[in-house]
C-alpha cells in the first residue's frame, strides 16, 4: 500500500521545486466547513490541479470556512496538523498524499513487543474521526485503578510514544493530556503493577478508565524502566516495595527504612539504628508520615527493626531535595507512606513467619464495590536474638525484648463520588536489660480523611491524631520509679489540587502540640526517688501553601511553590530571664515571667520558597535543579548519635529558634537507549541555622532550664552523589557512591557557649565516603540470589586524652569535640530467595528466604568506651553490637 506513494514521494523530492510555484500561492475561498475530500474534489473540478490519495486517510478531516481565501499549502497544513498524513507537490499540477509509515510502524512495533512480553494491550476510541475539527487539541481525562481493589494507582507514569511526552497520575490515580486528534500508544507503568498499553484513537474530549494488575513476584517486573530518573522530580525516590521481599535483611525482617539507608545521600550511624541521616542532616530532620500523620520514633527493639509492617504499605515516596510545598516541618527529607486499601471484590491476605516475628495482613470487602477494610499485625515472640549479639554487656543474654505493630484501614465510597477512609496505626516496644531498667515506647496514629472533586478540582479534608510516649521503669524497691514522657499532636489538613497541563495545588495545615516533657514518680513505698513533674508545653504550628507545575516550552518543566508557616508557643508556661552580659546558666537567673493558659509566649513566621526545574536535553538525558527552604519548629534533644527511647522533643521558644534549612542541588540524569541502564550525578549544598547541640556534661532529662545545657549553632553540609543502576535482565542492581560532609559550628558570645573555640567541627554524622552495592540475580525463574555491600567512613567521636586525680577524685580530659573517628564500617549481606508459582490461577503464592547478615563477621564499632583505673590509666573499649554472621530463615505466603 505504501510503495506507490513512497515512489511518488521519492520522485517529488527532485522535481517538486521546478513547477510548484504555478499553483503554490493560489488562494481558495471556502464558504462553509466541509470534508476535505469534498473540498479536493471541488478544486479538481474548477482547476487543473490533481490530487492523489486513499480516501480513508482523509475521511477524518475537514476544512474550515475562509471568506478571504487561503493558499492551498495553508489549508493543507492546518487540516493535517498533528496527524501522520503528509503531502508533497509534484510538477505544476499534482499533490500526492501519503501516510508517514514510520509512526505506524513504530506503533505496531510497540504493540508487538508488548505482546511478546505478555503485556496487556487495550484498544479504545474516543469520539468520531468524521466529527473531528482538524488543528484542534482534544482533552483526555484518564484514570488508573487497581483491578482487584479499585484503589487509585498513584504516581504511575503515562507515556505517549508518538509525541514522546509523559505525565504522572495524582493522588486520585488521575491524569490529563491535551493532544491533537489521532492515533496514539499510551504506556502505563508503575513499580507495583504490570505494565499496560492503550492503543487510543481520540477525536473528541473524553474519559478513559484503565485497570492495572498488581505485579506478580517475578524479577523482570520488580524494576520498571519507564519510571525514568530523567523525568522524575528532582530529589524524589519512589520506594520499590517489591524489592523488600528479595533483599537481604537482618533476621529475615523486611525493612523499608533499611532500604532507604542504601540510597545515595542517606546513611545510618550504627547497626542498631532505624534512624537515618540525609545529606548531613540529623535524624530529627526527617519527616516520616504514615497516612499523613508524623511518626516520631520509627524503630523497634532499640532500632534493630523498623516499626512498620511493609505488607501494610502500598506506596512510599522519599524526598531528599526539591521538597514540594505541601510538606514542611523538617529540614532534610520527607518519607511519605500510604497504607494499603482493602479489596472491594474479594478477601485476600499475606502471612509470614520468621525467626524473630510473625505477621499477618488481611483485606477484603465490607460491602462489595462500596467499602473495604485492610488489617495487619506483626509481633515478636522470642528473646533469642539477644543471645547472638556479641557485646561488652556480659548479662545481655538474660535480657528481654518485645514489640508489636498493628494497622487498620476502612474505606467507603460515597454515592456523590467522594471517598472516606479512617486509618489507624499502633506500635509498642518493651526492652529490658538484666538487672537494669525497663524501657517501653509507643506510637499511635489515627487519620480520618474525606476526598472528592468538582470538575477538575480535587479536594481532601483530613483530621489526624498522633501520640508518642515512652516509659522508663525500675523495680528495685529502694530505687523504684516510673519516668514517663508524652507528645500529643492532633492536626487538621485541607488540600486542593487542580488538574490540567498547568497543575496547581494549595492548602492549609495546622497542628496542635502538647508536650509533656517528663514525670518522675516513686513506684514503691520504700523508694527514695523524689517526685518531679515537668510542666506541659503547648504550641500551634500552621501553614498555607501554593504550588504550580507547568512547562516553559517543550523541554523545561517548572515546579514552583511557596509555603508560609507560623508557629505560636502558648501558655501556660514560665520564661526565665537571665542576667544581661552573662551566659545562660542556672546561677544567672534574674527573674521569670509566668504565662497563663492560652497566652502567647513566642511567635515565629517562616516564608518557605520551593523550586524544582527539569530541562530535557534529549529523550535520554536531563538536567535538574532544586531549591527549598524549610522551617523546623521542633527539636530532638539528645547527646547520642542515634535515636533512643529516652530522647526528648522540644518546641521552639524564646531561647530555641526554629531550624531553617536551605538546600540547593543540581544534577545530570541519563538513561540508556534501551532503558536498561540509568545513572546520575548530583551535587548539593545545605545550610541549617539554629541547630541545637549540648554542653559537655549536659543534663537533658527533667531539666526545667534546658536552655542552660544546650547551645545554638549552625550546620553546613555539602556533597556529591553518583549512581549507576541496571534495571533489566537476569542481573539487576546498582552501585551508589556518596561523598558527604557535615559540619557544625557553635560560636556563642561566651567561652562556655562555644564548642572547639567556635570553629567548624565534624558533626556526629559526618561520614565522607559511602559506598553501597546492591544486586539481584535470577538463578532460575523463581530462584534469586541477592546481596548488598555497604561501606562508610567511621563517624567522629570525642575520646579521653588524659586522666588524673584531684583530692582522690578522678578527672578525665577529653579531646576537642569529634576530633577522632571510629574505624570504618563495612558489611556484606546475602540472601537466597525461592518463590512458589506465580501464575494467576494459583490460590497461594509462597516464598522462602534464607539470608545471612554480616557474612564475614565484621565487628563494626557501635561506640567507644573507656575505664579509669587507680594507676591513672585509661583503657578504651570498642562496642560492637553484631560481631558474627547472623543467618535467618523466613517463610511467607500470599493468598
């Protein structure tokens, strides 16, 4: 069919210029809109011009009225705009129409390739080709939903191959495209779903709903190549939940935060830590959200495990730069987790058993097609893991550890098109060392949200409640006590999103904080512990935000936003007044001001501009730039490098200003032509004002004058991140390297308010070189061998340099703050994964995982200690939490 027209085209390339001017500029008045075939027939009847074409090619097109007349070229250019029908002038009388074979061949190749890979291809038509007005764009409103649960598929990529453009689905699983009428191939991809193709003929505005199947547990579909790093927002990482099941883990526990810790720019200061540090920031500078509710302590068992059951989480997005305006309150990063909705059609579940804990997740309809519920629970049942930990604590084997976490989510679809859900999350931990205190801590999160839309405006109203608490108990009758600490933080959120090529979002958030910073009570009649009750602290944090996403030209995408945050510290409370020109010390208290309930004690305003730019160099590469300023109004008060249950959170007040973080990052991102390999280089600089650090010998717990033991400083971090990832084939994996520096400077007015003479010093989390290798190899179709190797420079510590006695009292002098380093950290973990059948008729899909943590038994240092003897000698000790290989075996099923 194409041959005769390609021959004509070939001849025309040589001949058309010779005579086309004889009719090239001739004008043709058009009195009324008519099909282009009818117009061409009229021209042939009234002139010597002849047209050669296949009628079915031109049937969709029509010419518009033009009283003054247009040239033939102007008419044809307008009529055929955006289509794959072309034309050429030949000699002085002929016009030959031909259909661009390359676009049709490309579409056929994409569909054939999809069929070979067993990717679903769906065909749909919107509107009629006969009614299409040439030259106009049509608007496609599309939606992606889970085939089983009917839940929206959030953050999926929608790629239009013919035009090489793409968008992402929003929080409702909705996307919008403006296209010239014609034929297109749309590719839908998401990390947790099977890819899907839509062969679309569109000639009018319309809607298309597409259902996606959850991805089965096969290696080829773990990594989705079209989630291109070249098109993602700068600083955004989408957590690949399916990777968790095949990654080596400590004692077989799937851990979302441990997966974060191997990303570029992210590290942890120790083995027993579910806290993480992002680009030189502290653990308190990371906002962790569970269905929109902040979580203050993310660890189980003093940090060995994460407090979230991965089977209960559907989506997880991680921002380390270019943070959107809708997020605020933490200056370094955002981890936004969305829990799973239940299926609206059938009951299903997952269950797993390991050496440390077991878990169960169930979901299904409450009322078919209308409401659903999802439940999950995980609990430990053994203290044996303490037996394998190699430690300087001789009695650790006699200790006890217990934890559990549970979640529930009820979702109801309303008749007006809206949706309501209520989500609940609870975690509890208890840890006791033999002959020592018992530590317990809990997280509670409750979220109620209503979602709906009017035309292209989507809105969401949420009412949330959060609680974090810990207790420390001693049972020895003479010293028996209970120490409790608690934070309550209810919040209200109102968010709006407007769809379209120019996407907008805006909203209002407010949170009320009630800090109960400590209550110490004797728990037995014989106890000599004095009762101490710290006064509660109240504060309100509010913010309004607006952001806009749009294109400048075809290559530059701009995401610009602004957030204005306000923080009010309110009474009741006491503000201590100190002597002028004197350091803040208890002995220098001159007066105090008592504030009544609800009285305003201190206010702060925080303008927070946000900007993210993506410049597309070509189809394989892009440049990205990100900037954000964020105010953080709550501070973690600790004198350790890791999160512990007895750390306290302090609100900003007259003496503790909010932290202000400014970060700028720029990077080059590239994918290979076949999308099999992707990589990037990114540079960043971060400056943080008003960071709190502690004085030597500080007393942080039950301290009514906390400002006398803390110092205010500045943080500076900078670095470079390099990553190469192979995303397809039997062997997939990544190599990540980060050069990351993190410094602090505390230079107060008085010598007692300086650290290291007011000069910059490495922070507790300064680890210049970080290397992470991750791989997964498909030995056979259902057998996988995976591994991770991590290395990072040892973190800074302060060590004793001299010891002596004065009046029989031992005195120890330390080095300057963080003037030494622990030995470097490195570890290899391996896992063998054997999966059951993954064919859809299978009612049960099983999985066995055998893993070895710390394969070569590296005694990585957790901390350094020392002892002082009567001879005046200092003996150092290095504490290693896990110094041996730790094997584990776990089994899970999906039914």
